[in-house]
């Protein structure tokens, strides 16, 4: 059994597209080594983590056709 992290609900009309996305901007610390050898945080770089769902519906003779395009950001973890 898996955990459910997202549960979008889209209402899409024939021939139209629906879009749903979620994500956050995570701070990644930037480290600098000082002359005495100590390491300090000198700032942060922000990386966007995004999940996006694009959906479209087309009516066909047999009923309907649902097209889904799912994209997930390439950042999955960091140290």
C-alpha cells in the first residue's frame, strides 16, 4: 500500500485542457570555507520541486479519450 501525496480533481470539457500543479521552493545551503578552515553557510540557493498534470478530453465515436501528461521535477533529494 502506498501513501497518497496528491489528489487533484479536474473538470475538463471536450476539446479543452486542464492543468494542475503543486510544488515548493526548497532552500539549499551554500557553504564557504574560511581562511581558518571553518565552514560556514554563506547563503542559500532555492530549487523548485514541481509536480504538474496536464489533461485533455476528446469525444470519440466509442466514448471518449483521456490524455494525461505528468511531469515531475528532476530534483528528488539532496544532501
